[in-house]
């Protein structure tokens, strides 16, 4: 028989499948639907192993579901806007569109080589005008609903290149990637989406997502960060204005000894006295240079200065100083905090450093002295002290009572606060979806009329990386008449965050060719929610939250009916490569010479090729900078797609990290070769007509039991949590059973075994199984066969092994019918050769029968 030639058969079948339209999404079918979705890739140019793992997992699920009788939607597309394309334009002069399209073509070819059963007719690219037209249309839906608005926000500003930078363009020390200048923070008017309006719904509906990993739901709930407390207002001593604070601990209000404003807070200017003006200005300038992370780092001392201003605690009339400090964030709550050093650890440290008084107002229930010397803040609940009429109350009760009191006296009100902030979607970049707004001096922000969509990205653009966004420099694109009044007006030059593009692509797949609307509501109603979403844990928060937000807004606008987009979520583990590090220099060392590709590190005795030092060896996520990547292209060329798929599925359960190991890749290659030989040998050996024994012989029954045992086990492994690795183990067991039973090849049971093995393996190794299926004489595709049901009667043993004991000592075993009762077992045991031998000349006093197990003869 011919040897297994993966390259040849894979190409052949990929072509046939495309010709047959095998992977097209069925329309007008009565079958239940299944929507299998992978997170679409950014077209960087090359597929990496993380992609291969992600798409293989989804593909096996899609193939399995088709065989199980579902109509399946399994699409693919490209998250194609973004910074790298623009960087390529700046650095190498390639237009972003050209760079992106070339990469897409390259990666699409790679995906096709993997044998993914994708409906390519539904392919989307977010940078295509027929896609982003609808992104703009949807943006205008948000705008009309009052969910898109403009306000000032800080951006990263490169003072040398005079340009806004994305976070990715700022290094760890806060320098610009291009100019090396220290990046500053600058206020710009920018677009936001009001995701905060949906905070409560996004939080509550997490409960409905029982097909999501707990970890992901927890991350989302922390991100939304709901806090229940109050807004309280502290009047200024010398003016009519008030400082509003948000606090989760209104019960500590009698312990307030100062108030702190965020440095950016507008009242900072109002409260600062002449004497403190310079100090405050210097501090504000310093803060403007620091990121939020630097400002609020836990380990750093809290810094702050006095403004000289004084506020009044309305509860007790006490005068308290007003400060500004690094740890108060302008964007959270009201941007102001009441300082309670006795009961908040951050405040405690801050008060110590700044010589502010500490006033205890809550003590532990068992405290015998109210004037405790605190070594740290007391943050627990307890009994109220020094708190006027609230003294003596339990603090949780006092919390409610104080809020009530505040509301009655107009000092404040109950307030639920979310950590989640509105979504800043403006990017001062070219390669993104233009925001479809025209600014008119008279009419304000006017939406581009829908018949004028898309606002297309102009082609004739120069990229220098300096100055304002390339769009802001194109006057003929920029200047347009106002759609409302006709006066000269200007286009918005900001483009949208690419997370917007990916917040609705799963809806577009349901109706990817629609030229009238982003999608037809009925088609979305048919396919959504996604039944199984598969992707990286790095998207646990933003992408998944934004997609949920979009879905809810579109549902409220009655454009779609679903409220949650993704029914089940599988976050696949990382693919890790073997990594070598020099312990003295801390540098990663490539195992192969980067130029010649020659192996320079001996895996058995890893030493630094330069210094000869022994290296540290461990597994880490594959990345270019660690020289530990394995190129999918090389693996495909060497072993073929089926082996690559099998290895990835076999090596680890899908949600766990996977350590790349060449020997295990070999192992899967050998397994597929074994299957190849098993089936091709069988085809060569089997007689023209198979002979069936009636009833089946014991050997035939044993083989059938192995066959149906495998079907049952694989079904259990693939039921819901997709334990592909153990499913493959079952297939290996079955192939071993078939290899051991080759004398049964004339029997139809053997044929059943061969077919079963191929059918079970089909979603995993689609090409090899298709080839062998056809060699077996079948003319239809193996991928259009029905998934197998186990015949449970085949699993029942009809003979069992019975242990024969004499005086409790095991003398041997005999084979008996599985259904024999106690009397029959005793009879069979007595008559066995074994018993005859040991019992000759002895008197049997008693026989103990344990059905299914043993017979024990008690003799004298
Ligand atoms: C007084 C107080 C006393 C507080 C006490 C806590 C304990 P979460 O739970 O995260 O919502 N806070 C409010 N706004 C802030 C801002 N913009 N920047 C920094 N901190 C801010 O935290 C709410 C608590 O964080 C609020 O309750 C406030 O401090 C502080 F014994 O008010 B608390
Ligand atoms: Zn106008």
C-alpha cells in the first residue's frame, strides 16, 4: 500500500471540499442551529500557534456539530484596522490598506491549509468600506440614543513630534517610541460611548451566562466594580460652592479630618489660597506628567499638598483643611474624597505623612476604651463612638441612618457608584473607522446622513508620524457643507477604537452580504446567540464586555432580539515553547542560530553557545522576543495539518496551557501513520464478501465491545466541556484493538470497527479520514455522515471470570456466563477441572458463592 502523504491528500481534499461547497452555511434548513465562532485575528501577516490552537478547537466543534445533525455557522474574518498598519506606512511607506490586504491574503491561505471548515462566503474585514459603512451606521444609532457624546479627556502627547500617541507607543518609562521624548498628558475633546448607562445590566446579566468560565465573569464584575454608598457635600468656608465626595463609608463621616481633591478637579483653583498657589501649581504640573498607574501604585508613599482652603463638615460644623493628592482620581466618583484616617488605611498613611489629625468614630464591639491609639486604620464594622446621636449604634445600621439624615438635611444622598467608566473611542489615527460626524459652527455635531455613508478613508495621505492625524491635514476631505444648514463645516477627524469594529462582527456574519442594513433582524434572530465562542483569555474584559454592551444597546433599539451575544465561552490556554535563559545576563537565548537556522543548543545539556554557561530551561508563552516560537508553517510543511491538529488537541485540555513538544508531535504523526497502515492493509486483505457469524463469536463480541465502548467514551469526552485529549486516547485504544484483531478482517464487525475509527477521528483529522473513507469505497464525504450512537447491548459482557477458592485460597479462575445465578455458579464451579483437581477425596462442608466474583469451597 502507498505510504501516508499528508501534503498530497490535504491539498486534494481541501480543493474538493471547496468545489462541493461542503462548508457553506445551510440556508432554509429545519435542523437545529449551531453557531461556532473563533475570535477573529488581527492580520499581522503570519499565523502563530495561538491562532492554530484557537481555530482548530472551533473547527473540531463545528465538524462534530455538523455530524451530530446541526446546521452550523462557522465563519471567519479580520480585525483589520489598527496601529501596526499605520506604523508600516510610517516606517516603510507602504499604504495601510495595501499592507493589510497582503497580510489577509497570506493568512487566509494559511488558515485554508489547516483544513478549517469555514464558510468563506461570509468573510468580513473590518477595514472594508462595505463593513465600516455599517460600523458608522451603528455609531449613529448610539449617537441618536444619546449614548455617544464628546468631552475633554487626557491623551498621551509627544511634545517633539507634536502628535497623540496610543498607549502601545509609550514605553515603560513613559517615553515616545519614535522621538524618545517624555510623553505628556494633554486634554483633548474626544468621543465617548456611555457604557456606564449599562453597568447594572452588564453586571446582572453575568448571572445568565452559565456557559462562561467563572474566572471571566469575576473579571468582568470587578471591572464594572459596583460600590454602594453616598454622595455627601462639604460646603466651602469662604464661598457658596460645595465639594461633593463619594464614599462607601458614610458611617465614618464624624471622623472626617480633611478633604482631598484630585489635582485636576476644577475646584482646586477656587480653593487654593495665594500663599499656596505656587506649591499647588507645581504639584498639579507634576501629576500631569504621570500615568494613573504611577500615581496610584500601592507601594509608593501618598503625595499631596495643602491648598490653604477650608471646608466644613455639615454634620458637626467642624472646619477641615482641603488638600490635593495623587491617590485621588479625577475620573472616579466625584474626583474628591473625605479623609477618614482612623478607618481607611490609605488615609491613615496620608494623614501620618502630612500631620493631619486622626479621629476614631468606630471601635470593635468588645473595645473597653474609646481613645484607642491606632497603629493602623480600623476598617471593620463595629460600634459608633464620637458621632453625635449615632453614637452607640452598630456601624452598618448607622450607615443607613446617616444616609437618611443626609437626605433629610440636604447634605447628600444614597449613591451607587461603578468603577466602569465611559468608553473613550476617539483615536487620533488614520487607519480606523472614521467617526461619521460633521462639525458645524451653528448646528454643532451633525450626523452624516445615512445615504452618504460610508465616510470613506481618503487614499491620498502622507504618513510622517509627526503632527496631527493625517486626516486633519487633508483639507479637501476635511471641508464639507453642513448636512443641516449647508454652511461650511468640517468633518470629524478622529477614527474609532478598533474594539468598536469587533463589538458587532458576530452579528454581521449572520448576514454578511447585506447591502441595505448591517444585518437582517430575522437572520440575527436565527443564528444568535453564538453557541460556542472560542478565544484568548486576554479578551476576558474589554472585547467581551464591549460586545455585550453593543448587543444590549442594539436590543434596546429593537434592531436585534438577543440580549447576550455569547452563550458559551471557551478560553483556550496559551501555547508555550521551550525557553532558554542565561541566568547571569538574564537574556533569552535562541536554540537555533537566527541566521542559519542551525541548532546551537543541545536540548539534553543546554549551554550558552557564547559563554558555555549552563542555561535555565522552562516553558513560556511563545513570543518573538523569547526566541521560543514554533512556526506553524514549518510544522504544516513537515507533518501536515492533520498531525498539527491532532497534537494540539491531544497535548492538553483546551482551557489549559500547552507545552510544545516535538516528540509529542512525532507521536501523533506516528499514530496517524498507524491508522493509515491499519486501514490500507485492511482494504488490501479483506475478502470480497464478508462473512457474518450468527451468533457472533467471542472474538467478534469482544471487538464490538471495544468499538461501542469507544463511541460511548468519545461522546462523553466531547459532551459540553470538549475533552479532546481523552477522546483521542479512546481512538488510540480502538485502533490498538483493531490492530490486535486482524484475523477478524473477513467479519463485518471488523469493517464496523474501521469505519467507526474513521468517523470518530473525522472532526480531528479531516483529511486523512476523508481519504481513507474514499479508499474504503465510499463516494460521499465522511464529513456528511451522522455521528455514531453507541449500541449499549454490545457493551454488556456475556461471560465473566469467576475466581475459584479453596478454604479462602485462590486456586484459579474459570469463565462462566454473565447471567448465571447462585445455584448455577456453584454447579459450574463444582464441575470445573480446577475444582475436581483440588477437591478430589475431600468432603465439602460448605460452599460460599459471591455472584459475579468467586466461589469458595470449605473442606475438611
Ligand atoms: C471615606 C471613607 C472612609 C472611605 C473609610 C473608605 C473607608 P470603592 O469601594 O472602590 O468604590 N474614593 C472615592 N472617590 C475616590 C477617587 N476619585 N479616588 C480615590 N479614592 C476615592 O472605593 C470607594 C472609597 O474610595 C470611598 O469611600 C472613598 O473613600 C474613596 F473608612 O470615603 B471612602
Ligand atoms: Zn449647520
